[in-house]
C-alpha cells in the first residue's frame, strides 16, 4: 500500500475500531505491486521471529476471483502456530515452501455483498484477523479446505546439475535475495558449484558465512538469517561503491544459475554439450 496514501492509516483505524487493544506491527508497506514472491519472502522471514498465535494480515493482490479454472478466495493458513489471512493467490504455497500447514480454511460468506469487493484487506481480511485474535472458533466463520493455489514460476528450478533461481527482493543495502533456500541447496551436498548471475562475467564459487568473509567492496554469496541465498557486496552501500543491485544491475525477477560439476566430470557444465 505504500505510505503516500491514506490506505494504511484507514486499515489501522478500522482494526482499532474493532478492537482498541490490538497490537499492530508493520512488516512492510513497500512490496512491489502484486509481487507475491517478494511478499512471501518478507512475510516468511519476519514470521520466524514472532510468537505462536500471531495473526498476519496480507494485503497484496487481495481481490477475490471466481472462475472455472482458478478461483482466488479469501482464506486462512495456520503454519508454525501462526495465522496468515489473505487471498489464496499462490502466496500460501510460497510461505509453506513445500512444508505442511496445521490447517487451511476459506472464509465464509464474503462474496454475499458487493461492498466486500472494495478494499478486501479492510473489509474481509481485517475482521477475520480480529476474530482470530479474540479467540473465536474458526469453524464459526470459515470452512476447512484441503488444497490451496500453487504459484507458477516462483519456485527454483532444480535439475541434477543445475539450479535456476530468481531475485525475490532487493533490500535496503542493495543485496539481491533469491528464491533458493539453504535447505534446497544442501540437496547438492559437497558438489563443487559456480553461481552465475546477469552474465558469465559475474560468478561466485563459494558460500560465505558472513559479509566480512571478503574484503570491503568484494562480492559474496551467503544464506541470510531467513535461509535464502543472497548476493551482496561487503559494505557496498550507496556512497561506498553501491550494492549488488547497482554494481551488477540485479533487479526483481532476474535469474541466477548455479551449475554443479561433480568431481571427475567435465570441467564445467556447458562443456558437456
């Protein structure tokens, strides 16, 4: 929603009208419009630091959609003891990242009035979130479901000797954060690799444990505290040479290739063809 308009203030005001005792925490209002990949990264990373019982309100691509091939309904996900309320537009699958939830429900009776279709985060998701905070029985306002929409093209592509992963977020420091998680990367345990990004001139062939594993201004790859692959420049912020996004031209959606070369095979993956 950003902070230029009244939308965030109106949402918070509506929440406090329903329950003045609510504690509200802002994760981000600067997700690229409709980017569920970026939103899911921010939300999954932040949720690792919240207690059980927390209710997360997701206001991205929130309008309900009903058609014969792919409906997008207001829903509730329970995962790691926390609740996520939003539109089933593929974001729940990204939050789960192949893990299983403790529950999934579709919110009842939300399409009975046209007024709900304007600002659904405020008119549908917010009242639902308040009911969850107050401890109301979820079966009184939602119906259990056993499947949720998958997000097409946002998970890493993984082959025997190759991973393709894309940028899901550029942070305040200009670090490029990718969809690939440490858990997925570790499936290729102890196999030499090279990470290529933007073009063959830019590559990294080791994973660092911290930014200071390299000297100031040098490139590095690491898995951040949220467990995602990150390409960075040590202390490469604006005014000091620039971050990875500026120096390498990395943007949201850009692809990195990780090529694995098993010992005793050809010198590199491309030479096999």
